[in-house]
């Protein structure tokens, strides 16, 4: 609860002090209705939807206490949170393929014409 309280306070401070920010949140920030409301009202919320298997492939579970004991927890969290992410977002991007493929897909959804080398 303390971490979630601090997360909410920081989100509130950022959204009140900046009109032009990219906020990359942790996965649990959307659990509180007031955070979902604050995110939606402060800008465009993009849900970067990636499969639990792909996330686990890139995750160092030793540095993630919840995952270290039970890596399958990621599927449980996804099942719990995916509907909330979907309800909260303005745009949902299903990430597949390489990071560059995902970037191109995101750029297309957002109407950007930039790419990385």
C-alpha cells in the first residue's frame, strides 16, 4: 500500500506540473480508479500490450521478487489487469516481433513518421 500511495502521489504531481510529458508507468498503477481517471484526463494513454511469454523472455526474474518465486504470476497479473488496461487506454497497440517492428507499429498508430536506424 505504501508503494501504491507514493506512486499515486507522484502521478498526481507529474500530471499537474507538466503539459507535455511521457509517463511510462508500472503495471499496477491502473489498479486505482483515481489513477486511471488522472491518466485519461491528462493525455493520451497508450496500452502497449505484450504477451506474458514475451515479457518473461526479457525479464530478469531474479530482480523481480513477485516473479522470482512464481514466474507464472505474470499470466495471473495479465488476466487480472488486461481488462483494466483496455478500459483505461485511448489506444491499444499489440506488440509483436522485434523492438523495431513494435516501434513502427506504434508510430503508425500514433501517426508518426519517424524511425530508428
